[in-house]
C-alpha cells in the first residue's frame, strides 16, 4: 500500500502531517513530480522556455510552479547543487529518495539523456551539510508551490 502525491523541493507539504502517518502505518509515499515538471532540473531557469517544452507549449495550463517566489527558490537550490558540485536534477531527486516516509520516486523523462541523468541520482550522496542548506531554504520559503 502507498500514497501517491507530488513531492519535491518546491512542494513539501506532505511533511506537514502525512509523513508521520506514512511512517506509523507503514504506508509510504510514492512521490511523483520530483523535478517539478523540469523546474528542478534547471530547465526553465532565467525565464528559459525551450522549444517543445511543456511550459512553452502549455505554460498557461501548468501554473503550479509559476508562483511569486518560485524562481528565487529555484536559484537558491540550484546554487546549493552548484556549490557542492552536484547535478541539480540529481540533487533534487536524491532529496526525495532519502526521506524516511518515501517508498519510491516516479521520474519521467522525454529524452534518453534526461533519463540517464535522473537514474544516476541513486549514486548521489547528500551530506548532512547539503540537507541542512536545503532545509534552510525551506524555512525561509516554505512550500512555494503547494
């Protein structure tokens, strides 16, 4: 048995009440959207809209990640990855993977290159210092995209 909800660095509302129940009842989270539709891969940083991307084609439909502080928060997480020489997408996925309440992370990729990068997140190590930096951002900008 599992619960399926979005969970990522921009949407950690699962932690507020459901995480405790998941652990207690041994019903883990099957997290989808760990890269927030590409935003946590750096795909849309600096107002970049790649051709044929979801945001370019359907941006007005996918508004979850178009909130006031989103780009500020994404840049802060991007800089954490950069400062620790991590791939941004891999750091974002790995953060989800290491949560005690998580059963699995659903990744999605359009290109084989993206899939290979995403899968390699299993080999990433997030130190206590990295997780602390990530959580410091969350404290200042809690759940900017619920």
